[in-house]
C-alpha cells in the first residue's frame, strides 16, 4: 500500500441540490421486463391485479422515484390506444423494434396502477417515429386532462375518473439512430419535436419535455445532432436525453473501470452544446440533462441477435438478460458518482432497465425474484444520496490503462442530507492492483459522528449472483478511525464504498 488519498468535504462546496429523479429507472415492453417481470398472474406472489409482489417489494427497496415507459425502441411503433380499455378488446401487435409479439395485456392504465403500488412516477414517451403531434395530444388528453372532451371521457369510461397527471414526457426515442422505426434527420426530428412540445404545452402548462439527444457518444452525428435539434426546440423543452452503455468485451478490468472518463467527456460536451444554443438564442434558461438510458450492457448481445433473427414474434422471450458480475457493479457505482458530480445539470437519469432486461432485479418465471450485483450501488445511492451534492477536494494517485491515461485511483463525491443531518461519502477504488489508505477531513461538519462504512469487495471480478445465492452483497467494514473530524480507513482495490456520518 504505497499511497494515501486525502479529501476535504465541506458543506459550503455545493454542486447542487440533487433532483431525486437522478435515481430513476426504465421499463420497456421488451423481453421479460413486463410479462413474467413485474406482471405474472398466477405467480405465488401475484396480487389481485396480476403484479408480482416479490418484484414490487424489491422495487420499493430501491426507492425508485420515476420510471420511463413504454420505451425505448418499442415506443416508435407504439399505438397507445391499443393499450387501454377492456383487455379482451385490445389489438395484439407485432413490435418491430425487438421483433416480438405484444399482447397488450399490460397497458397504460395497468402500468400507472403498478407505479402507484411501488411509489414511483411515470415518465411517458410519445411515438414520434410512426406517429406525430395529434397522437401525442390525444395521449396527453387521455392522461392529464379533467375536461368534458373525447379522450378525457374515454379514460373515464375505462374506469379511471381522475387524471394520471404525468409530468415528464419524452419526445420519442433515439431518433438519430438508423435502427429506429421512423428514423429522421436532426432537422426533421427537431421540427417535429418542437411542434409536438409546443402543442402539448398548450394542453398542459405544467408538463416538462425531454428532447432526444444522440443515442450514444460514438454516433457520427454527435454533437451536431444536439445543436441542430436544440436550435429547433430550445423554447419548448426542458431536458435533452443522453444514452450510453458500457462493456468489457476485451476482458480488461482496469480499462473497464476507466470508461467513466469517457462519460465525463460526454457530459461536458453535451452541456457545452446546450449552453452554445442558449447563447445563440439569447436564452435565459439552461437546458438540463436527462440521462435516461445507462448501464453495463454487453453480455447477451450475440444470444439476443440470434433470437430476434431466428425466432421472431415470440411473446416475452428472454432478451437482454445480462447476468452481471462484480466488476459491472463497480462500473455502475462509478457512473452514479459521475451523475452526482454533475447534479447541477443532470436532473433525470434512468438505469436501463429495472426488471429482467439488463436489470438489477431478475425473476424466475414461476419462482423467485433476486438481486443482481448492480442492485447494491444503485440501492446505496438512492437511499443515501438525497440532499446536496458536494464537491470534495481530492488528492489521489493516478494510473494509465490500455486505452486511458491519468485515471484517478479514487473516484468520490459527497452528499449532505440537510433534513436528516447526514453526510455520505461515495468512493470507488478503481485501482485493480493496490489497496489505498483513505483520509477524509469532515471538520466542516461539526458535531457529526461516524455511523458506518459499507463496501462491495471481491477478489473475483467475474463473480455473479443468482436466485440461489447472493455472492456479491454489501459488507460492514471495521478498522476505520474517526478523530477530531478526520476519518481514516483503507479502501480495498476494486471496491465500492459508502461512508456515513450523522449529527
């Protein structure tokens, strides 16, 4: 152990108050996310509406504030009218995005009912691939208006008297992607999104809108797509979306941990582009960021490609069912730290996805629900990451990897919960070779005491969890010292750490 990382945390070093929606998630009509995921009539844990209570309990444990729905790529061929009303009268559809069969047993009303059961809000996406302004207005009227008008009355006829009052709306999904049904150029999409948001705002002035950014940082149109789209939509939207997934196909753990440096560059570039358009428009508002798809995703690619190509039009096939490793959990923890470091601009973020599909929660169709390795950093951040994000002053070593230079050994951020009078330090030792001595100076929090040090640690980067056993789960660490406002401990190599203090 050749080095020591030192950090200073003070409540005056405020980045921003954290928008709780930064701990959002995502459920798409894809694979087993809905059918045999959140919903399975006849399952031993199913409630009267067919929703799995064992899954709902784990979602409530995560305290997810918002869930994006119903896609994803699925939304670009989604006919919302088919998902409401009596189930026996709903049209069954083919989903072009994932080449599967959609029975429409779970639709808008059922999902809203489930969302209430798990104490979350709905982030609704509208179809701007094969549809447009009028359909988006009809959907908003159905969801949000308490008027004596056709679609509001249609909702009432379906048994829902009160509006759903959905606040946050996504204007399509990944419209820059050639794979997207109804793919458009930036100018085409920007014009459509602007007209859609403008009209929807006339209907519900409390609604907020997310305009599509680039599908990932490697798109050839990035960041010009953002600039062109925002020039059309700046006056009507509140957020621009970011999507990014990471993988370790080359089995290079050290470089895998360094990939959040790329996310830092991605965030800074999008923020700069937003601010350029603001200046060009002589605007007063900042466009905020909605990082509404993020995760590790690479384990299941080949299997999924084969399934969609050779066995299309199945109902709820097993797709995108990555089984996550210990190192995947560390990367997700690093991503969460990046969001908190940019809490002044990242206001919404959705872990993609929530159940079965690249998800922290997995189910056996007729058996148990269980926690993947990535469940735990997400759980810790959601539970202890409420309040103000603080910018610590950190002195730490650096190392190079096969594709990245000057990678910080310790990545860390602090959160002060002013209501509970608690301070939490999130820290990842992403040095794969060395344990590192860690000293945190929290004298700015007079009267605070040390509560606990939680960690994820393993010498096996590929270890996974299963329905039978959670081999990866948090441990409570001993051995740290807290004296006169200074906390000292050792952060094990390749570890996720949560260090908590309270007044």
